[in-house]
């Protein structure tokens, strides 16, 4: 199956990245588990350390923390091994007091100390912190310091949940480092009975996608659907994960369906394209991914010569029910469909409306970007956008909110919020604790982490905003390309190798279960996703 040069070129330019883009925006939970055996300390402990250990056993964690800090600071002249023990217990105390950032800072120091006696024991507490701090805290990177062999200490029936969690976290680290084969091996070792099974299968799937391995990617995403259907534990939002799996499968099928031969010609595998459409159709209208599925499916219909269905999906996207939705590329596809049918007047009209709307919009978006030069300023802007207090014109507000509303950004905002909450608790604590060297340390740990988190979140948000502008600029260039091709076609510089007159893909067929109801300007909610727009080819006339 082949399409006209302009249609395929525009389609590939527009959607090359879309099918391979997968939401990586998930937060998972864990529980505190048992402790591994502790290495012995050298020499008798000081009175302060012995007292701190006794307070710890009595769950008097605040008092114990102060004493452990004295040992760590060298005030008690304890032997190095005992100082390392105090450091480890200080991290545990801080965890129990819910000063998670300071606990992470302590365990991070242990992880960076060559030959630390409690290096392996710290691994468990990093896993537990992963349930308390969001991903931007960088716990995955800390787990990445450990080899696979270090995980085996937890490979038993008593700590199976911890073991599977660590397999998943280490797999995530290997994925981030581009060690895809090792990441897949780790993800595949996560037990089906584990609450991390579905998350591991999802990241296994996107790892295969990164390796351009369609079959194992499909198998991984299919395993998610089967596991949810069978009631596997640990899935926070079963409907969302199922929809995400179907969406991911559709994108893999779609990408695999577009093939190029040795001559550089693009051919379409109709069977794989049909599989993609079937997967998109599995996403329910109530899903947060439904509009994405509807739009992406439109390109598949176009490639399959089902242009009436492609235009019908675009018609749904333009309904007043989705005023806040932002799918400018749908208008590019609509113009391509008209061009492919040699309806040049309609193609030019669509492009004219597109330029009229989006050229000034791009200028406005750039103006707001230029107001915030520093990452801290952009983070403040991000917070105002999320709170609905940003001074944005109504026509760009939903676009900016959508661009700055993905889960990765929300996790960064949540991380800053958690740090600020810990900071408030320290400042509200008794003066004896707040003014101690431990209180100063906690505030310092929080201050450093918050400064880095705000900078990282602002930088990430700026990147999202820049991508929004860059994508719009690319679409405006595609609109110009269509205008040029229309002019060339009118001058007779293009052949008429498009679909023949009255091609079936543009017609609306009616059977015993359906009827034609001409659109009169009123949208019906129960018809969303079922609209069809008939289009007849004028090529060769």
C-alpha cells in the first residue's frame, strides 16, 4: 500500500516521535521490611553511643538521633567502626522521625564510603525511602551503586517483596544508563506475585521499544493486561495501567507497520496497522488517554485509506466538549487528507485557518517564555500555572497547563512540597532539638535538596515549554510545505498518482445496524468517536 509523496513525508515528519513516546510518569509504594544482620563494631562503644542505642531500642528516636549525631561528629572519640555504626543508626532514626531527606543524605554518605561496614545493610533502607520520596529524589541512582550480587542477601521468603523491589529499582537504573539488555533481565526476574510486577513489565516493554524490538515489547505490554485481568496485587490504578498498556501496544504496532524498502519507498503493513487500530479502540472514552488514542488512530486510518474515519476522529477532537484539548497536528492531517483527494481549495482553507490561529499563538508563547530567564523563576511560574493563578490569556492557558501538567513535572513539584513540609516540622520542633547540631544538619540537608530540586524542576518545565514551541514551529513549517505542494499541483508539476475518483476509503458505508445522520452543527456526546466525514477524490478529473 503506498501513498502520495507529500502525505507520507508529512506523516513521517509529524509522527516519527509520537509512537515511541511512552508515559514514564508513575509513582509506586513500598513497605518497611526486616533488617539484615549488622556487621560487628570494633571496640567498646562510648557512653553516648551505648545510650543512643538504648534510646533507639526504646523508640525514643529524637533523643537517640541527637546522641548518634554526637558520635558521627567525632565528639565521643569512638573507634571508626563504631562511628560507622552510629552513622547507620542515625539514618534509621531520621527515617523513623520522617526526616526522609536527611535519612537519604546519611545513607548516601554511607554508599559513597569505600568499605563501609554497613554498605550492604543500607540497601534495604534505600528501598524503603523509595516509598516515601518521589523519583526526583534520586534513589534509583543510589541503588545503582550496588551490583546484582548485593541483592541476593534478600532473595529469601522473608524478604521476597524487598528483593523484587530492588530488582525493579536496579532495572530502572540500568535502563537510565542505556544498559538495556541487563535492564530487561532484571525486569524479567521480578516475580509475578510481586506488587512491582506490572511496573517491571511496563519498563521492560519500553526498554524493548528503545531497542526497536517490537515482538518482545508487545509481549511485555500484553502481560500487563493479563496480570491486571487476573487480579495481580500492587497496581494503584488498574484502569490507567491497562489503558497505558493498550496505548503502548498500539504505538508499537503502528511503528512496525511503517516499513521502508531498499529503494527508500515507504510501504504499509495492513495487518499490523489493523492491530494498532484494535489496540487504540480498547481505550475507553473515560480514559485520560482516549483523546490521544483518537488522534493517533486518525493517522492509522489515513494510511489505511480510511479517510472518512480519519476525518471523523478529527471532527470529534474539534467538538466543544474538548475545548481545552490541544491537537494542532490534527489540522495538518486534515489538510493532508484533502490534498491526497486533490481537494486543493479545502486543503488551502484548512491551512489558512491553521496559520491564522497558531502563528500568533506561537508568538504569545515565546513572549511568556522570555519573561522567566532563571530556573527558579520558571519554577515559580510552574507553581502558579498548577495553582491556576498564573496571569495567562484564556486562549493559551489550557495549552500551557497541558504542557506543564505531565506526571514527571508533578512528581518534581511534590518533591519540593515534601521538602518544605519537613522543613516546617523541624522549625516547629522543640528548641533543644531545633538548635542542636542535628537540627542544623537536617535543615542544611533539606535546604540543599530543595535548592537542587527547584532548579531541576524549573529546568524540566522550561524544557517542556520549549518543546511546545518547537513542535508548533515544526507544524507551521509543515503547513507551509502543504501550501507549496498545493501550488505545485495547481501548476501541474505533480502527477495524479493519488487515489482514484470515488475511492472507497472516503465514503461512508451504511449497514443494518447504522444510519446516516447529517451533521447540523450540534455534537452529541454519545456519538463522540463514531463520527464519519465523507470525502470524494477529485484526482484525475
